[in-house]
């Protein structure tokens, strides 16, 4: 599968309906049910649309990152010494910076008693 094919977002009928409802709710919040006033510039409309896009991007990042992290609840192998390590009882709450702004995430953390270090078993190239 090409990268473009993997990144394409195709909505089914139900998802499209919910998306349309979400857009209508957001635009009504900003400009009311009648839409923008006469003196609104396209730049103002575009700026709002861009900010909504960034908000959606952060929400998608947060949901998928947290769902992905839930798959790493058990013991994990230390990346340094290869020992099996148990996760700490509470996931770490932290904020990662994305191109759309900060995204709060909850990540399981394992403690390696051999190396005396913590590591994120779900880490997949997220740098902070
Ligand atoms: Zn280790």
C-alpha cells in the first residue's frame, strides 16, 4: 500500500453525516446559525478553518496515541539490556508537541531494575 493510499481519508455515509454535523456545529459556534456577517473577509474564514483543522488534528493524534499506548500494558523488554520489565502501575501523563500544537497523552512506562531506568514500551518515534 502506498503512503498516499494509507493517508487517504474516505468517509462512509455515517461518518460523513457526523462530520457534516461537526462542521455545522463548529461554524455555528463561531458565526451563529446564519453564518458570517457581510463584512467578514475570506482571510478570517480561512484562519478559523485552519484553527479547526489544527484542533481536529490534535484530537485525532490524542485518541490514536492513547489507543496505541493501551496495547502496551504488559511487561516489555528493556531496549538496553533486554530484561523483561513490568509496567509501573500508573501511565505517565505528558504533553507532546505536534505540528498542530500540544497533545496530552497517557503512556505506560516500564522500569528496568537492571539498568535503573524507565522506558516507554509504546515509543514509536515520538520525541519530546
Ligand atoms: Zn535494562
